[in-house]
């Protein structure tokens, strides 16, 4: 309904008499308006679901926009929502008419509330709190009603600040340190909100529109589109430094081996970038107080060009003279995000066993593959190479770790599956017209014909689910872990610039859901995901995370199965594998601790609130500390009995156990050295679930090695595969 203009004028007038606008320059541009119009046209015509852009959709966009801005409902009050009432059925008109004032007016009100509430929070720090009162704080407010009055939201923030203070107090901080920490935290929150630019607001609003249609449709502005392309091809042109924002400075967190920054030998972890210049003679741009993505944009550039950094060394004070470091930009390969391998060794019943583990963070593929360039980066190529290395290392089985792999290239999922089956269907796609296409592996032969396991968790999605489902349907391997995410939809990237034949990058891209995929058995992974053959404990709240947590997800459905020739029959050995798994974890102390921790976490989730009484919280903390110390003592006793040395002091404040202790700090508030030490401790700590999954595939290898007839039925031999 086209009643938008009077409502805008009314709200704008009401805002004029409120608090001063923090960033009045936030406003839609002509480019934003044109991109919105193009997006509305594309999404209405090409999305898998045909949903009209009308008043009903406007209401959904409105609800999602508020959820993006204020997910915990701690900034807006009910009076704000009532004042926005006219916007609920006006956003469709805003998009169609390319007039985007409404979302910017709402965003400016949000900024006003951020300043107001964090400002009040800082004022509370001077007063202190009564920790003897019996009151509680609601931990999660996503489904809570909006505060009905200013008094109610002020009390909510009082409790929020009180909880922040109490966490630091319980961690041993004195009042002066607590005030300093929280004042910086709240001031930083205001600063970050104020740094938002018009492009950021447009990105937020357009994603509210896209996800109102369906959860996996999204809008990518020019910078977001560039980052997505980098993630898919695992390379960029820059200097090879991982940057982090710390106390108004852009700080070097990591140097990529072999990159220009590392080769220069003039930069170190902890150094702070205060200026960036283009070329040896370029004037430096002062970047103190900038966002990290803005500094990254200045440092990236064309291969072979020079960038100059003004840097304060890690040990230098803020008034020290910066040093100048010139570097020539080069291609940086993001190897940490690529497929990698390791070997887990343990004593099996019939002798030593070696399990090759391939960790795949994402299904990446360089876009050059679509242009016919044969020299492109590919997850399948990398995995095939790693499999060859593991075969040379004489591993008994291979375990694929797809935990937290959210997907990527559909083509890579199909080709990767082909490394383990001969030929045949891998996945089926159904488009909006109901047409079904069967995607096949056409390369005869396999790269690995031995025992195979796939480890998944709730964050394994999309392409990960295609691969895991195909391995399961072909009987090729055992699926271990949690029920996966449940994303059974296919997205394609559509460049808005290409559509209007723009020679400049202006409008960004849309990631649009265009099809639904189905397993070869005919069922979709949508909503239900892939169910593991052998389940492991989960830290995830399945009701809050996964496809089933969305209110507008596509339903589960089924089509006809695609005929396949079985590649194995691991179901024959599953009963034995499951029995051995149960016996083993019953003896595994660390596995038992993990189960205890999960039970405690689930109890806390159900409770939904936490006490703000210091005595009660200290009792809870003391009980947790006692459990941690008992665990450490138990490990030390076990090691001593085995003739080894204890590796953990039960009273130590560092080490793997420290990760379980709440220090009350947020990311970026600890020293960089402490963050890196904790990260290393987490990496070095035993991965209980990975170890158990390795033992499960080790059991399968042992069974097949000891019974040739069983091996012939479970994993028939296949011809080797040559990967191009």
C-alpha cells in the first residue's frame, strides 16, 4: 500500500525532537536505490519459491530487519515498535519505488538507542551494585517481549551490567579494573555502532528482505562479494597478514608464511598499523580508529604494486615514531582454509593402526574452473593429492572430518564423491518448474577403496550433506557424529552489475535459491539433514541452530530414487562397530567428562537465567572448579600409574582447563599473547570426538583385514581413478 510518505514525515518529525542523531549522514544513495530495484526484480522472477512482494512480505521484512538490528531485544522498547507500525506494510513499496528512507530512519533510531543504553550503562559503573540481592538475569531474550517502558529496559540494562561486573569479580578482578574494562567495552560498542556506513545499513536491510523469502537467499554488496570470491578460490592479492582491531589500532595477529609481510622481516605479531600509503611516494592515510575491513581494502590491490605501511612496533608506546615498511603485493594462498591431512596412530587388537584424517573446512573452487581454465584451485584436487600421500604412508583407513563445513561448490561435492565411488548418480536437483536433473560422477575408478568414515556435526551443511548422504546411500562408508544442518537447497550467484552490463562494480550480487537437492534415494536433506550411523554427543542446541530453527524453511519432501550400483555394504558391520564404540567410550574418562559438560550446558539452557547473587554464583563457580581440579588430578594419577609425568597442575590458571573457566572477558579484551596462547591450547587439547571416530573406522579396518569374505561383501575392490 502506498501510504509510506506521510508515515516517514511523521516519524522523521518525532525523531527530530529526540536525542541528537549520532550519524545523520547515514542515508540511501542512488546506487542503493537502483540495486534494491534490481534485486526486487530478480528475486521475484528467479527464486525457487514464487512469493509476491506485497504487504505480507513487507511484514516479514520488517520483523527480520528488527531481529537483525536487535536480536536480544535490549535496545528498542515497545513504544519504538508502535511508532514503526506504519513501516510494517510499507517496505514492499519502498523496494518497488526505490525509496529506502524507511529502513534508514529505523536504523537511526537504533543508533540513538545504542548511545542511550550504553551511555546509561557507563553511568552505572560509578555506582556499583548490591550483590546480596536475590535476583536473576535472563540469558537469552530472542523470544522475549519488547520492554514495555523505559523503566523496564533501564532495569534490564542494570541487570546486564551487574552480570558483566559479577563475572569479572568472580574471575578475581578488583573494582577499579572492572570499571576500566567495562567502560572500555561499552565505549567500544558505541564506537563500533557509530562507524556503520550507509553501505552497511543497505546490506543489513537487503538481507532482511532476502532472508524473509527463504533462509539461504542473501544480498552481497561489492565488498562482501569480493570476500566470498576469495573464500571460494582460497587466494587473494595482498601482503599476507591477518589483522585484528584492538584498542583503536589495527594489529597484526598473524603473518602468513611466504607472504610479503613475512618475507620483509620487518613486521611482527602485535605490531600496529597506523598508516597506509599507495606506492613508495604515496601520502599515508591515517587509519587509527578505522574498521579492520576498511584497512584491509587499502592494503589489498593489484599484484606487483607497492603498498607502504606506517607501523608502531608491538613494544613501542603510542607516542613512538612509526617505522615505514614497503612491500610488493603478491598472491596469498589461504592454506589454513584448504584441505589438510594428519595421521592418528593407536594400538589395535591385532597390532598398530594408522588412520588418515582429511579435514575439509569448505568445498572451495576457483571461479576460473567455470571459464575453462584447467589451472584452478579445487577441493577435490587437493583431497585426491592428500589421499595419494596417505596411501603412500600405508594408512589402514581414512576419516573425513567435515565438522563445521558449511558447504560451498556443488560441483566439488559431486567430484569429491567420485573419489570414492566408481560412477553413478550423486545428487538430484529439482528446479522451480519441477524439472529434475540427476548430477553424476562420470569418472570411472576411485582414489581410495579402503575403509572410510565421515565425521559430521550440526554445522555440516549443504555440500557436506550431499557428500555424506551419497557415501551413506552407496553403502561406501560409515557416517559418524551428529545429525547435520538440514540445508537441502541450491543457490547460484547472480551479478547485478552483469545484468545491467555495468563496467563498474556498483550493485553487488544476489545469492539466490534456485533449486532443491535430493539424495539418490529420493529423500531431501532439507530440514532433516543426514542422520549419522553412529551418533556422538552434541554441544549444539538443535532447536536454535540448523534448518529446522527457521520459521520459513522449505518443507521436507521426497522424489523418486535414482538407480545406483552399490559401492559397499557397511551396514553389515555397523552392529559390531556400535557395540565396540559403546564399550570403548564407557572406559574413556575424557569422553565421560564431555558428556557431563553437555548435560550441564543443556541444564543451563533450560534454566534460561542466571543468578545475580554473588554468594550463589561463588558456590556454582566453586563446584565447577572442584570438578576441573578433580579431573586434572585424575589425569595426573593415571599418568603417574603409567609411569609418565603429570601434564597439568590442578591449580594452574593456564593450560587446556583454563578454557573452561569464565574470565569475564570478551574477544579482543585479553592481551594478544593470551589469546594466541589460548588458541594454541585449544588446538593442542585432545579432540575426544575425532579420536573416537578414528577408532570406529579403525575397528572397521580391523574387521575387514581379518575376514576376506566379509571385506569382499562390505567393500568390493574398484579400479583406481586418475584425477585431472
